[in-house]
C-alpha cells in the first residue's frame, strides 16, 4: 500500500531564514552626580546598570561614602527615582543627591558608617609582637632530662621516639620553607592607614541629660572625641545631627558636622580621604 502523501512544506530560501538575534554588549555610561555640598562626582557605569547600582557606586566613592540616607532625583524624571530605573533611560545622565530624614535605626547605621570609614587608621596594622617559638621544640630537652633517671629500656624507647619526632619536624620545616603559609596580618596590612592620625577616637552613646528640652524629632545623644580635643555631645535627630544646645548647626551628615566644628577633625579626615584616593590609583 502506498504511503499517504502529506502536505508539502514550502521550501524556504536561505535568505528567508530567521536570523539569530545578535547579543548587544553593554557599553560604558558616564553618570554625573551632584552632591549636597554643590560639588560633582563622575561615575562610570554600564548600560545595564540601574539606580540601585549608582547608589552602590556612591557608597564606595571617597567623596560620598559617608552618606547613607538619600535619594536621587533627575531634572526630567523628577525626585525619588526608584532603584529599578535604568540609567540609559535618563537623558541627560545627570543626577542630584537629596538627603532624606532619618529614623532612629538609620541614624545608628549612619554613625556606624563613619566608624567603618575611620577604622582603617586604628583597627588594622602590623603586629609589633615577634613570632614566638613553638612549645614542641622547647619541651624536647625537658623530656630527655626526665628520661635520664629511668632505666636503659626507657632511654632506648624515648630516644627512638625523639628521632622520629625530629624527622617529622624537619620535613615540616622543609615544606614551610618551600611554601610558607599565608598570614592574616599581611592581608590586613594592605588596608591599613595606621600612619595617619585617627580622625575619631571614639563615639559612644551618651547618658547626659539634654541641654534643651527633648523634642519628638530627637532620638538620642552621643559623646564624640576627635583625634585631639575634648569630648563633645552630639544630638541625633530626625533631620540630622547637631551639637547639644546648638540646633542652628544642624547637618544631615555627622562627618560634615564634625568638619565644621573641629578643625583638627577636618584636617585628619581630609588626609584620610586623600590617602584613599592615592591608594585607589595604585590599585587601578
């Protein structure tokens, strides 16, 4: 029986074949961000980045790393851009930082951010203590001395055990000399700026009473001691930070406030930021 003939499929010419979609590689996009102090920061992103990625770039930039609670606005798209907005859709790609009000948790996170920035001047650094000898090597003479008072059989057993231990230690020393183990201290030395003056000695929550009547916008007080100076009391509020009893000096950023009221902190902080910039040039 002859096979049934189906519908013949029309033959497609080679030129009519569906072309494969070409993958578009991301391109470099320059983003200009205007900071609260009326300066501009230039960032380099890629065409697939979003506002969330711009916020991350600002968080690691030396001039904006101390900012934690802010939103981004655009002259066409308006204020409060969502994190999901693509930066290629912003024409021109010029953004402005708008600092927002704090909650109590956000003000604590902001203070911790400043402590993280200055931690490299005190927390990291080479250890001044020299490497001590292992106790296994210093205990060998005591063991040999203690076996001298025993019998001949004990001497023979202990001597053979000592020789075996010595051989193992020699093999271990040879392996260490060929491939020395990495030291964690050397890793942290790379991030250390201990040669600089620490801008802040400590920041702690204050138990002192408020000099002025506490308002609903005031959260708590902190005691701050800069590199050289007397401790000062700072009030953390919804709108920012200000010295106790001096609300007119209110600043959104704690670092900005300390720069205004302490010349010593200002010079030490600027020296640290300059060191960050030079360090980044060496890396790249």
